[in-house]
C-alpha cells in the first residue's frame, strides 16, 4: 500500500488507473479480481477503477479483433487460432454474442475467438454490439463474485495470520472456478 500512498500524495494516482487499463490487455481476469479487491478494501475509488477496467476490457476486444483482420504473415499465430477456433466459425458468424460470452469464461480460448472473428471479417457493428454486451456481462459476473468473496476473505483475515496471502487466495479460487466453468461451458459451443 506504500506505492498507492506515494502516488496519492504526489498526484500520480491516475497512473494506477492507467495500469489497470493496460493490465486488462495482458491478463483481464487477474486485474479484474485485483481491482474489485482493492475497491472492497478502499484502496482505489470505485468509479474510476471500474471505468478503467471496462475500457481495458473493450480495448482487448478491439485489439485482438483487428489483429485478426490483418493476420496474414504470421503462420504460427494463424495455425494456433485455426486449431483452437476454426471449428466454431458458424457459431461466431451466426451466434456472435453467445459465442463471445461463453468464450470469456473458457480460459485460453477467448483471444483465439476474437482473432478468428477478425479473420472471418465479421461485420464491425455485429462484433461491437456482441462485444460490449458480452464484456459487460462478464465484468458484472466476475466483479460481483470477486467483491462478494473478498468481503468474506477480509472477515476471515481477522482470525488468521494469512492476511498477506488473501489476494492470492482470491485469485486461486477464481482461477479454479473459471477452469471448472470453462469445461462446463465448452460443451455448449
């Protein structure tokens, strides 16, 4: 918390929110969980933190979609995307919202679906609409669950010496939930 206090006292606090936004590009789930935990313990302001996470999540969607539209000279990436997502082409084209929403909960699958959407030249309006809805629903579910669990982890911390491990416990719980849910949702695609 010393870093946050330093940033607050030296008017660099905006960098925390920029970091959250950029972090969503690298690993969305981890940063969404962390931000909700920070909101719960009062380290960051809720509105700017949620906005930065939302903007970062949407940037990720658009970045990988546009990578897919221009992906021609990278056979390694193209082979990976084709191997993972090509069998879902009809779902991507006909049930875009459904496919994007379920893929958000399947670890290691979502970015391939985003890139494949671009490779299929999915209409931007169709992709944007499905992307906004699916990302909003995903953030709502992940945010609510992480906020809910962090409340109980903080209460548990009063009775335990594991206070420093709380964020890692929270992340581990959500990674397990995401893996289990991912296997379940993958059957629907």
